[in-house]
C-alpha cells in the first residue's frame, strides 16, 4: 500500500516539472503598463508621372478586335539561282550553294483578340492558306501560352507592349527570339553573334480626347558558326547468312562494327534577321491605328527539313509589312466561333 502511494505521488510530481528548455517570463516592475498599439502607417502610393503613359490592349467582352498583317515580298527576296554547270571535257561543275527555303509567297495573316469574361486575352491567328492557331496573351500583348515558334514571334512583334509606363525617349525590349540554333543540334559551334532588340517611344501626340503614341522598332539578330555533322549510328554487319539461328546468334555476337560516315563535311551556317517598323498606338482606345515596317530573314548553309526545324523564327525573305485594323471580324473568326 505504501509503495503504491509512493508511485502515485512520484507521477504527480513529475507532471508538475517544467519541460526542458522552457523559458520563464520576465517579471515586470511594479506599475508597468503595456504600450498602446501603434496604428498601421500606410505607405503613400507613388505619384503617377503625367509625362508617361501605360500602353495596354483594351477590349470589351463582346467586342473582339481583328487586325490584318500583310507582307509584300520585296525585290531580291527570291532565292538565288544555282550557277550553271561548266561545259567541256574535264570541266568540273562548281559546288552549288545549299538552297534556302522559298520566300516569294506573300504574307496574309489575320489576328483576332478576344476578351473573355474571365482570364487572359485570347489570340486567334489565321494565316491565309494555313492552319489557324490560338494562344493566350496578357493585357499588354505578351504571349503567355500557345502558338508555334514562327507564329509566336510575329505575334510578339505585332502585339507586345511595354510592361511599365513609358515616356518620350524610353526604350524596351520585346520577348521574342529572332534566331534559334537549337535545330542545328550539338554539332553547331557559334563563332559570331550580334543582337539588337529595341523599341522606342518617339512621340506622344494629343488628338482631341485621344493620345497617339508613336513607337519605332529596331531589331536585329545574327548568328554564324560551323556545323559539323555528327557521327551516325554504327552499322552492324552480320556474318553467317544461311546458317542456323544459333550460328547466326553467335555470329551476331562477333559482328564487326563499322561507323557510319558523317554525311558531308563541316560547313559554315549563318542566319540573319532584321526587323524595323513604326506604329501609332491609340492610348485611350488601346489598339493600333497603323503599323508599317520591313522584315528581312536569310539563312545560308542550312536547309530545314520542315518549317519547325528552321533557325529563323520569322518567314525567310524580304517583306514590306503593314498591319491594319479590320472593321469587321471575318465570319470564321467571329466571337461565337472562338468559344
């Protein structure tokens, strides 16, 4: 009985012990009073600079906006003809340059911007004679999702606006790559590269209740280097033709490996893209009034097997560009068709 009582008292005493590491409160002096809570001081909003404007696309939910981009091929945009072969005994034909993709087709692309009830803007891209594509863009026209490489780059040139407020003389860059060497693979070694990516606000002109922002575009990207064909997979020469399966298996284990020779020697490859333009953006209406410019893209030493493997992220050739708003959205691209 005494032993049981001793155990109960031991347990009760253990429960009263403070856990290790517990901090004891600091005793307050007599007459101490807690300080009154300080009211939260709100930081004043930064004043808006009246000399700067915020360029944004502004669309109502039930009012899509359609724009047409026309690209007229300029003289000299067609690929050069291969030199004629020399005639005569023993004459060797000069090596013909690797042909580039045809660039004589005019561009005719319709862009339709749509503001849904919730979420980001929808962008529908419909090239003439091609498959329509669709993506999402922010209110400043930055491509967030969707669109293939070439379509995305052209959309960025036509749609993207500066992130922050801008004033006269301010410059910013577009989120678009004009050249991509990834299709060349690991065998490409860059030797030279130049990059210029600049859009400048050159004028802010009041016109009644509207304000017109004039933007000038100056973009250039050039990458050159050497493309060395990579070693191909080995070819397996099996011996023992006509033998039993066991003999063929044994021969396969003792096969000779002959490396496939690379197709062609190392060669120079270069891609150069230049875009210039000038546009007038209506600040309050939130849309282009006019946009005109030029595009030049040329690749030498490389012919893509498909458009998706091109190093130039814009159509090859020289074009005079013109972007104009359409009064009516084409029937196949109306709001109902985009839902």
